[in-house]
């Protein structure tokens, strides 16, 4: 019985971190490092940059569950808190541990990252506490935090103003913004219960879907920028073009589907984006 309790507790803690999200943030940091340097950084810098943003991102995601427990009782009752796998106090302890470790690791890399980590965490805290319910401004806060992971990578290797780094920061911020607004269109039931003021609640789910489609279309156009300006070899366009195809396919589907189906297509866009980034990373690691 005790082992079963520990197993459920461990499962709860791991689900709070949502591994694939901070992992994606870490991949973006590593790509930012490689784009900025034009080569692979030292292993300690690569691992440090990945680990720092993984921990900071994880802490913000864990804290999100603390503030979102009432919404999750409706939209995601299987989450750790509403399912009683963990307690609110344990969530706060895990948030604190991840935050402290992430900020210390950032400082060990460079003092500039210490301040950037603090900024990212503060934005995440205020988003979770107040601004998630404020509609577009909350969506913009999240997309900014996602985009800045590339710049985090550039700063970690002492090259903060590389053009390719900033192009990808803009691109992934647009993609995340489209995902955030589209997801809100399928979370209206729970959001209304907590007086959220999301774009979907203000103007209706169909207008939210249309706005997300416009933003995703801008992201597709932005995906051409590295090649128009000669920042990447043309064969890198293959994984990006395939990812653009997934976006177009998903956008054609999400306008007239159930909440469950809609969230599935949004997740497909996210996972396809992660695969695209991993392929680009493998190209770079292979010296291509």
C-alpha cells in the first residue's frame, strides 16, 4: 500500500512538470546557442543552458496547476491536484525547489542569465496569478516567454544579438500565440466558471479560431525568413515546410470539431513543432 502511495505521488509530481514542455524550451535554448555561435558550445554550457530553462519552465508549469485547480476540476479533472495525487502545499514546495535550482544554474552560466531567468519567472508568476484570465495580454505573456528561450540561448554563449536567433524567437512566439488563442476556444466551459476574460469568451470561439488561423498564417510566412535572407541552407526548409503542412492541415480541422478533437489538433501542431526543432538540431549537430 505504501509503495502504491509513493507511486501515485511520483506520478503526480511528474505530471505537474509536464516534461515535454520544459524539454521543448530546453531544445530552443540549445538551438539558440548553436545559431548564435555557428557551432556547438561546450558541453557544460549546453547542459547548463538546457537545464536552467528546463527548471525555470518546469517551476512555472507546476505553479500554474496551483492557481488553475478550480479550472482544471472542469477542463482537466485528471490533473494531479484535482485528482488528489498531490496537495497544494506539495505543489508550492516543488515550485520553490525547481525555481531556486534554475536560477542558481542560470547565475553559474552568466549573471545576465540570472536576471533574465528572474524576468521569465516573474512573468510566469503574474500570468498564473492574475493575467491568465485577462485574455490577449496573458496569451502575449506566454508567447513572449516561449520566444525568449532562443535569446536565452544566445545570451548563454555571449552572443545575444544574432539575427537568426531573433528570427526563430519571433517565429516560435507566433506559433505559441496561435496555440494559446486556439486552446482558449476549447476551454470556455471551465474558463467561464472562474470569470476568465479570454478572447474566446469576449468574442466567441469561432472568432478566436479565426484569429489563431491568422496568427498561424503569419508564422508560416515568417518561416520563410531564414531562407529569404540567406540565414540557413535551403535544405533546412524541408522540415520547416513539413511543419507548415501540419499547421495548414490542423487549421482546416479545428474550426468545426469538438473540444477533445480541437485540443488534439493543437497538440499535433505543438508536437510537430518540437520534432521540427529536433530535426534542425540534429542537422546542426551533424555539421550540416
